[in-house]
């Protein structure tokens, strides 16, 4: 199978919120941005020489509004099936994020009050149900969906054969990507320790680059060093009884 190219599709700002286009034998979109961003995503897909009608699949990394918000619109405009993990079917089917959001720090506490994070998206029904590692060869890309729970119970990442990891909110760029190249937690995690375990499991697969939902690409070695510091930080929080999870 031909090499899979990973193309960022900015949805908000330059890279504040990203979707991704995977280009292989057939094109696949990963994530669907906020509600109302379907046309913006498809305009960028078209700009990369892809007919939206040729999309083979829409993969949702998790059930937060900035990642599945336009999934139903994209499905309606392209006819492409939607893939999502069964553990996040509640948000997908209802259009509502499971609340409350559990902040990872001051930015999360601030953002949790933002009304746009509490809106209802158009519900979407994934027809490709992810329960475990899922090969995407039949959809035209040399890649696998990898369950990476912790950010939400149904969070997934996509790992290409070349080692590109499209990581959703497994990790983020600092300050929602405003500081290029610096790893950080996204504003929320349902279970920080489980998320870190998922991140470390993906790092053990030796990815060549991490493509994140918020920010530009991250260097795996820098993320690995960050993960060691984060582990020590979570151990201290747990010992102090200050670690919250669902």
C-alpha cells in the first residue's frame, strides 16, 4: 500500500483546533471540529486535491464537542461512514458531551465555563464501531486505530505504518498550541493517570511524530521527557488526595 501522508486541517485559528487528512490509496479524515465547521474542513480537503465524495472514512478521536461537532454534517455532505469507539457512543448519539469537564489545570478551569463547550452538536451514529485495535487498510490508508483511553473512555489515536501518530487529545501543544513544540496536557482529562498510561504505551511504539488536536506537531522524544515529569506530578497529586477522575 502507498505511503500515508498526514495533512493538518486547521479548524480554529492556525492550529488551535485541528482535524487531519490522511492521504493514501483513498483519503480519510480524522476528527470533525466544532459544530458548523464541516464546510471549512471540506474546503481544505478540496484544496489538497481531494474530491470530498471520495472520502473513505471519518474517524472521531473522542466525544468532545471540538472533535465530533461537525461529524454529522461531514457524513451528510460526503456520504463517508463515521468511526468511533463504543465507549463514547453516548456523546455521539446525544450530541452532548458527558459533563462535568474535569480540568487538568487553570486553563481547564477557565475554559470549563465557556458556553461554547456546553452546546449541543448534531448527533451522529458511528457505523464503524471501534472496540480494539482496528486496521484501516480497507479504507485505503496504511494505518491502525489505537484505543487510547483516559482523556475520555472512548479516546482513540491513529498510527500510520510510517510512524505518524494522530493523537487527538492524548497530548497537546502548550496553551492550546500557542507555544509551538512544547508538550502539555489538554485542558481536560476524565482520567489523567489512564491517559498518561495510554500516552506511554503509544510512545513505546516509537512514533516518528505526534500530530495533535491542539497545536503543531510534537517531537516524540520531547513528549517522552514531558511524560516522565507528568508521571512524577501525578504521583504527588495522588499522594495528596488531589487527583480527580471519573
